[in-house]
């Protein structure tokens, strides 16, 4: 399975196709340090006003900040608002 | 509250559990939308969701070992439930809606556009005769019939149309343009004297003059004939055309009183109110038969509704009663009357005023102002000859 994913990843890079569309890879968008949109997430691991951890399947996105709040959430997307201080992907 | 939330209904819930995040993930998988998430502590979250998804959230909460408590419900069926407890409010709302719906089937406002010479009152009266007035049931109106009847009632109209939108009728009229008098060159005519006077000059362009400068003529006397006699041929009839300048004299008398009564004030101001429901007036004051001598009455009507959009059959009438005291003045009105007489004389003649003289005669309680004026004006009056006249 891992081999197939790696192959698909290589293929998408060579064909210059967006990985989030082809592989369902997570995509993180930050707007003005106040709003974070995570697409293709795999669920919330931890939730609090100062720290939110989101699973992307093969990695974890950790958001640190103040007054963090989950504004909206559905199967694919997750919108977080608040004062973002740091984002760690890994 | 947002309109969407008010319509569909929103529940504010508190989620308690060792891992409330697991419930969030389960909700996301089941396409259960949560918003306004708020962390109370490490084990407690608060969120909003639609009413209809509350049962699904409870099911998921059981699987994720969480507890769901509803904190508040608003909008949707809850609003209806609230109305059920307040039956009179519901009844009032339904009744108002029914009345609004019923009243929109009647005309409560009539706007007339496009009139110039005709008065709005005359058009409205004619419309009322055709069945279009305040309170008319507009679905029963037939615009074609109204148009036909209106054109018969008011011959000055060229065409008209009635447009009904809601409870407002807009009547658009177009007045008939008078056909100009056509100049018929081949029609025989003669020139008569319009007024009595002494001829000063004649400029005859067609026809034969019967008078000469210095002659005195009476009103109606023939000045220029259209019959052209010939020694060798039978008489020929032409269309006489001439300018006839003559001196004319006028004597106009106006009467004015020695003293005039005027309103001294303004005095105290009173307000009276009334309601007009359809055609029925309900006075909101007592003693309605009280005479209003010594008062100026100014009436304002405020129809209920949105201006230009719809009107209700209810209007508030405000009457302002301004008290005044009658006073008497003996100012010299005669001096004002002289120039007014001269102005009116000039307006009535087709020429100029050569000289004028004013005289005042004092009566018992009146003053007689007499204007004697000499004018120079064109007294030519064209009269077409009938075929029989021309033949004779």
C-alpha cells in the first residue's frame, strides 16, 4: 500500500498534479494568522483553547495559540479560528 | 439569531467525556455539522447543531463514551411550540395576515397621472362612476370596459389605462389635442367689426373694403367683403383678409367696500384626530357638531401602508384648528383696484391702451371705481360665408 502511495506521489509530482486532489493529501491554509483551514483531515486528536492537534493520516498538525476555536467541521474540512502562534507539521 | 437558525431550529449542547475529540471526529464522518465550538475544560465542549441532528449526536455520543446535555433550544419547531402557548398571539398573527391578504384585493389608493387640462377630481369622479374608487374589489374590474366608459364620460381624453398592482390603482390618462382650425383658402369669407369704434387704418390683403379711415363702425358691421363684382363677369367670392385698426373706448366699474374683514391671528392651535376605515370615519374626539366659526381648519390625511407599494384601508386624519379673530381694516383698496382694472383691460384687447382715467365715487358703504380707457386695437373678425350666402 505504501509503495502504491509513493508511486502515486511520484507520478503526481512528475505530472504536476495537485496531490490533495489525486491522493487526498492534507492541505493547510492559513489566513492572516487568525484562521486555519485543513482539508482532507483524518480527525481531531486533541482539542483545547491553546492547542489543537489534527491527524492527516500519515502525520499530525499541531496548532498552538490563544482562544483557538473550532468554527466548522465536516468529513473533509476543518476550520479553526483564533490567534495562531505556531504550526507544527509532523 | 440568524434567519436560517430561526427557521430550522438550533440546539446548544454540552459534550462531556474523556475524549470529546473522538465525538467530533465521529460527527465529521457522519456529516453532522457542529459550529461555535467552545472549550469549557479538558473534558467538556459546547457546540451548536441543528435540531434534527440531535438524535444522531446522542447515538454517536454513546459510541464515543460521551454525554450530551442540551443547554438551550431556539427557533424552528420550538418557536411554533412557544406560539402554541400564546394562542392569542398566534390568532392575532393569522388574523393580521388574513386581513392583509383580503385587503390587497381591494383598491385603497388611486393615483392619476398624465392629466394637464382636466382636474384630478373630475377624473376621480368619472372613475367612481365607472366603479373604480376606494374600496373597489379589483379582480372584478374590467379595464377594457372602464376605458370605454371613461372615454365616453370624458370626451377630452384620447386614451387611458388602469393598472392595478396590489391595492394601488394607477390611472394613466392622455388628453386629446384639439385639432387646429384649418385655413381654407378656397372658402369665401368676410371681415366684420369685432367692437364698436372709429377706424384708424385698414390693411386689406384680400377682398374689398367697405369702410375707410375716420368712419365709425358698430360691432358686427361688415368692414371688408369677400364679394368681388365685375362688369363683364358674374361676382366672384374670395376669402377676405385684412387688419383693421380702430380706436375703441371702454368704461369698466368695480365696486369695493369701505372696510374689509381680515383674519387677525394666529390664535390658539387645537388638534383633532379621526380614523378613516374604508369609507367610514370614526372621530376620536367628542362634540363633533361644534361649529368651527373663527377657526381655520387644515386637514392632513396619513394613509397606513408603505408609500408607493401598498396601502391599507386605514388612515389617520389630523385636523389642525387654528383660531383667529376677525378684524376690520379701512385701508384704501380703491388705489389697488385701478391698476388691476387696467391690467385686465389690456389682457382683453388685441392692441394697446392709449389713455386711461380713473374716477372714484363714494357710496354709502361702498366705493365705485370707474376706468375709462381709449384703446387702439385690431377689430377684424373673420366670418366664413355659407355656400348659400356666397351664392346669393
